[in-house]
């Protein structure tokens, strides 16, 4: 009867949700088996962007990408870094809905005197002013914590959007495992926790700044290997 069919349907949905959560937990616990190599983050960004642009909901979103030439290589697992970028891009896509702007920046920085300083000067400001940066795209970036040793070369990657933003009360929780603002059954809350674990496992950091109604900016900083000619 209809009641039994509805009950079975809800059971199936719940089982699928549990399977997703278990899959996420297994992925969360498996990260120590990463294959560490020298990674070109420019290629990771390009691959990630090409994957999301094929999705229907990204057809109406403005995607802007600015990666500095001569970006330093970073040590890590290329597939895991791509997982992080995809997660951030998909979240940004949800935040902007059908019509918005997502910006991805990548450039070289150096950690000096407790802050990140641009290595090659400020980026060209030829990208959309609609996307908020919250100071994270500036040539000097002040962070709350000490992340690197003095003069450490760093690759900065910024994923920013002009979407709905994140409420202030949620900002310090969004990287916690199982925290989610989505409807029950729509998300496991493991995405950003896994991103954090990946970035930190390779000596980097992930920071967010956001404002409701203005958008969000996620900053990834990864220790890099400076080229001999720089």
C-alpha cells in the first residue's frame, strides 16, 4: 500500500545518507596514505575548473581564474588538492545560486614578520569588483595565527564568491566534522573538515572570511619550494 511504499522510500533515502556519511568517514581516515610529490597548483586549479564548468548549474555562473605565471611547486598529493578545490568550488556554486561570480586566485607569497607578503607585487585588479575579498587578495595579508617560519615561500590560493555568505555564528564551526547548515539528508558536514585535514597534513592552512549577503572567501596557504632563479 501507499504507506508501506512511502516507508520503504524513506528507509532507502536514510540508508543512502548513512552510506554517504560512512564513505566520507572512510575518506577522512584514509588521508594518511597520500602520495607526496611536487604539485603544480596552477594545473590543479585548471583541472578543477574544467570539471565544474561541465555541470549544468555552473553554466550561468561567472568563473574567473587568475594564476600567476611561474607559480612555485608545493609538496603534497595532487588528487587530494583537487578534492579540496572541487569542494570549495561546489560550495561556492551552491552559495551563488544560478547567477553569481566565483573567483580563483593563485600567486606567490612570502611569510615575513607575522604576515603574508606578495612576492611579485600586487595582482592585476582586472577581475570583477563584485567579488568580495575581505583583505585576502591584498598584497599583504594579516592572519590571526602564526602559520610559517620567517621567509617561508608560500603559494596563496583564494576561492571567493559573491553568494549568500555564512552567518557569523557559524564561521568558527564550518571546519568541524559533521557541522552543516544544509537540510537533513542533504549533506554530511564532512567536506570542509576533510579539506582542512588535507591542507594541514601538508603544512598549510585554510582560512575563511565571510559576510551574510556579501559572499565568502576561502584562503589556502601552502608552503612552497622557491625556484633557484627567483
